[in-house]
C-alpha cells in the first residue's frame, strides 16, 4: 500500500509534490461540480447490484482528507463511454475525492503515459479502463513499486501476475455474449432453417470484444442452424457501423455477404447498431423485421429502437460504476480490504418485454 511508502518520506514533501503536480497538470481536468447535477439523475437510474455495505458515517472524516485518484479513460467512442466518464466524475465529486482525468483518445500509449504521470504525482489510487488486454505489465509494475493501488474497471487486463492490480470492477462480457445467443435460440426455437449471422465486433484485443465473441459462440456452437458467415470489427463506433452496413448492402437493397443473405446481425455495441440503422433507414430496410438485430449496451436510443420494433434484443452493459469505485477507494485509503473481482449484474431487454416499463436509461 502507498501509505507504507509515504511513511518513509516526509509528509511535507509528499504534499509539496502533489501541490506542484496539481498546479502543473494542464492536460488533466479536476472534477468539476458542473457535471454532478446531470449525472446525479443518471446515478439514481443506475442499477449497480454489486455494491457492498457502506460505512461512510463512521469514517466520514476520511472523505475530507485530500484523496486523489488518477483516472485514465480510453476516450469517448460511445454514449456508454460518456456515461461511464460522467459516473466517475460525479461520484468523485460527491465523495469529495479529487479526480485527475485523462482521456487517452483510443490510444494505449496515451494511457501508459497517463498512468506514469499519476505515479509521479503520487496519487492515492490509479483507476483505468484498459483499451486492450495486453501490454500493461511494465507500467503496472512501476505503480506497484510506487505502492499505488490500481483498480481496473470495465475492461480486463491479461497478465500472469495478478498482484499487479488490486481489484477489477466490471461486467461479465462472456455472459453478455451468451445472453445474446440464448435470445436467438429462444426466438428461433420452432424453426429448422439455417440462419446466417453477421457479427460486428468491438475493438480487437479488448477483453470486452473477446468476451462477447466467445460467449456467443459457446452457446451456438452445437446448434447447426446458426451459421456465422461474417465477423468484422467496427471498433465500437457508429461511423464504422455505417461503413460496414454500406459494405454488405447489395444493389437490390437486400443484405448479403458474398451473395449469402444475412438473417441476423449481432452487434457488440449500440453505437455500431445505430450506424446500421442509419443506413437501413436510407435504403428502406426494416431492422427488426427484414433482419433480426441483437445489440449490447442498452443506451436510451437503442431502447427507443426496440420499442419501435427496429431491434429485437438488447443485452445490458452498465456503465455507472463510479459510486462503487469511490467506495472501494474509500476502503483502500483506510487500509481496508476490497474484493479482487466485482461483477456488475445486468439484464436483457427483448421484443417480448413491455418496453414502457423500462426506466429511462440515463445514457
Ligand atoms: O467496454 C465497454 C464497451 O465499450 C461498451 O459496450 C461500448 O459501448 C464501449 O465503447
């Protein structure tokens, strides 16, 4: 833990380094109260069932201590991501914790640089979303040597040394893939015909994309009716979804890949699905009817599309992890244990549900 390192140094020096660091950091944004109003509403809509008992009453004075988190976010590629960032910023503000925020603009090297800066600045805890799974060992070893705990959120890292991070908080992305596949099995339980699937993957190399890819196949691999004819990355971007949709559109306006018609689209996130729907609208293709669509995230825009019958199934991925992260930071800075792995529980919304009962999503 960082505290043991700090006891070796002068507290005055640590405070001075922090002060100077804070003064110098122009690339990072200190949490502003301005975003808290908006995301307070978002938080009340959140359903983080993984939370554990809080005891903030007994330790309130620790919140007033100057706790600093260095947070490396991967970017702003989707509404999901924007909500995740807002959740972190708001929860930090509400907990009285300072958040040094760094946007990596989809580049791992920017994340590594940010983490190194956080180490130099002697933050209390480093929190980051790893854009891809591999390539973190060196920088995390540096954080470990500096006695700074690291919380990995949303996406996972792949390492042979589990001591390089203190905790992981995130969804079970393999299970999300399974849920998507189970919906299809249920929907088509009474048919024997072959169903051709087009899969739009998220960012290659990310644990989330890999999980959704694996879980989906795990369920469908023994069901001969389902045939994955095409799988391509759309990098979690709406623009890439659009581009891919245009690529598979035949001149006659039907969907096919190398002449094989597409029955089902399985998209790893809503942004890419919305890109598909943009193109379908232009060409008069009816998503949800001409082609079955299964998407992941459950942004408000896609729940609206589900209500309109343009999408058939949406697997939820919950971005509102900020409050739980702050609780864990609180515990860590009080030398109390936190679980190594915390999973966020999530649901599935389908065409068979009463959509009017779905609470506003907040993202
Ligand atoms: O890592 C979570 C994924 O990243 C979300 O599904 C996606 O929308 C985001 O950009």
